[in-house]
C-alpha cells in the first residue's frame, strides 16, 4: 500500500475526504490506492508494494480454470487466537480490529494496558501505529544507539501527507487470549513531537480526521523497511531527535517498527488467516469476520485441504494476468477496492471520484493469479459496479468497488469477501509451505 523509498514492501492508503454533494474533496491520507467513504463522504486510495519485480511466468495465460476456494474454517469467534473484524466501522470497506497496547509485562484490563478499537487491519504493511492520544500512559522511547537520542519515523504517502511520530517500546496483545508480542517497536503518531522534518509534509494530526485510531500492519515481512534503512542514513523514514531537532539516521532492523505477529509468544507467529463472509452485490450495512493467528499451529487454524498455494517473490508480490498482460500484484486488506488498469471501463465523471470506475451496469471480470515460479494459475472472478451509486446509497460494505491503477494490480478488500485467505510470513514455515506466500 505504500511506496517505500528503499525497500517497498509496505502499504498505506490515501483518502479523498469531504466528498459531500457540492463540496470539493480534500486529499488526506496515506500512499497507494484505496477508496474509503463515511456516510456520504468518499475517499480514494490504492495500495501495493514495489511493482518493479512482478512474479511473471514466461507465457502470459489468457484463461485458466477457477480453482475452488479453501473451505472456511469452523470459527466461533471466541477462540484465544482469533481477532474479530468489523468491516465498515467508519469508512466504506474499512476492516477494523481492536488491539491492546501495554507497558512491559502489563496485564490486559489493568491501568498498564489500553485496548484501542477502530484499528485498520492492513495486510499490505508491517507494524503497529497508533495515535499517541489513544495511549494514556508513558512508554519507553526507542533510541539511536550511536547518539542516545529518541528515534522517530516519518511515513510519507503519495498524496503528500504523512504520519510522523516517535518510536517506543511496548507489549502488543492480539486475539481474544491476549497473545503477547513483548518489547517490540511501535510508532506513536504525533504531529507535535519534536520538529517535523521538511520532507514530512502535512502530517496527520488526530484520529477524527484520519477516521481510525491506528493501523495494524500484518503484512508478509517482519519489519517495515528492512536492510535499506539499516545501512542508509538518508532513507527518508527514520530520524534521531535531540530536543526539537531531528536528523536522518540509519536504524538497525531490530529497532524498526515491526509486525507484531512475528513476535507472538504462543507460537501462532508464522502467519494469519483472514476469513470474511460473502457479500451480496448490493452491499450491506456492516460485516463481521475473523483474523486467525497462526497457520497450522493448532486445531482451529489447520489449513483447508482445498487451499491453493501461491508463493510470493522477494518483494512480497504475486502475479496477475489481466486482459493478456501480466502485472505485479498484492493482496491488500487496507485497500478498499480492487485497483487495476482497464481502458474499456468508464471512469466516474465526477471529478471527486474520477479515478474510480462507474460502469452503466455491473461488469463481470477476471484476473488470473499466478505464484512466483508456479505452474498453478487460478482464475479469480469479480464484479465492478458503479462507485457513484455506492456513494448515493451509503453502502458501508460494497463488493463492487473498482478503481484505476497503472501497471499494477491491487486485490483490495473485496477480494477477501467469501474467502479464507492464508498469509505465510517471510521465512516462517507451515504445512502449506515456507513464507512468503498466499493461499486461498
């Protein structure tokens, strides 16, 4: 979802806010393509990682069989390794979870922990970022080993906005059983911290304008940048701050904002499963599903025998053939539409949503998903409907949202409807294979 300057395997999203009748849209949030709207507000974005290394077979398939999807897991929703998901919590097709942040060793329910709702669940990024205002206690700062000064990060987005704030150490508890990722780096979003660097433009200021309290990135990688930020001080992301003055700094991997799933103490740390029910073409007011921690680590997350495995490449991408062209692709819950290039579909005529498709009637399409160095081709069908109609009808969960994208294929949240989607984290093994992979 977001385009990294060094190692792009993250995700983000930007929004067109204030899209009410007669009111110009204001670009607010994140980088890459994602569409969100609240009530009669629409927001736009797209999400994907570096598209320079797509997983491409030598021959582009023009058609393929539709492989049956993985059978849904039997989940009651109360299991210890399950996180309930609510879609449409504030914005259209926005999947939200609750996350507990604690001081070291803090117990859930005590004054050393806080449970934060309305956290965007993002399979296209890594790490937990929450607004500092949502955490009512102090957390120890992560410091630059060379200078001893506090570390901060600027997460820039394609729309010119950014998230700025300090890095701290926290325990992060996930799932109904409060599975603990202890002493990991997270970001506290705070535009008032120190002096915002000049490259950190239009920093996000509060949860009200952002439409969420934070982002939980459970993508395929362990950290949000990797070796590039560890060896290059001018990475554009990480800074060390002496008082109010901040300067660029290289940050070792162990100090970078990290994916909490990789550090879970229970052993449910090799991946996640996103399971959402199907949605009728007309959409619905709300939707509930689950994120299951771990893949094949216990009885309730044992992979379905019908799950089809797709190996990702070193950028965390798979391939998608569409209309005779192979594209690099991501599967990204943080994008709330499917974004793809199609010159035959009419774009919406309203300037506020012109980057979305508004076909006169529902249009059935398909993309052929191909894993890296894989002979398995899976024909995934989807439908694109009029984005303007979704706006007028105030549908909070819409499976037909589609948007334009150049040279890249972004399987956003509508892809997840009616599927159990398995994610294997980098270097972690399961009965399906060794990550990074997708299976569904």
